[in-house]
C-alpha cells in the first residue's frame, strides 16, 4: 500500500520539484560519503607529518603522499584540522620540544 498516494498525482502534475528534491538528497548523500574519504586522507596526512616531523617537510611532498594537489590538500587540511599545514607542523614541533 502506498503511504503517500498523492505524491504520484503531484509528480504527474509537476515533476520538477520532486526531481529537484531527489537531486538534493542524492547530492547530500554523495557529500557525506566524500567527507569520510576526506577525513581518511587528512588522517593519513597527519600520520605522515607525525612520522616525518624531524624532516624538512614540503607541501608538495605531503600532497604527493596523500594523492592530492597541494592546493586541495591545503584546503581540505584547514577545513578538517582548523589550521594550515605550516601552523600545525610548527605547533607539533613545539609540543615535541616541551
């Protein structure tokens, strides 16, 4: 039994709003899946920084290790961690020295 029989009638009369709603839902689901992948990339980046903290780390090297271009890594890192990569490395180095 169809819970919302009027939806079929509404869709027949005006398919655009329903189609738009379905596209919004699909986009949000895709963004949610992508967010999980982004967190994994940043987690790997943080691990790499931690492992190579005593070395002279370069953004291009980190980006290569993460499989991203340097611009994308910078933007994703800042969005996820809340600060830029140089600032994070500086804070991490200061923490290790204490």
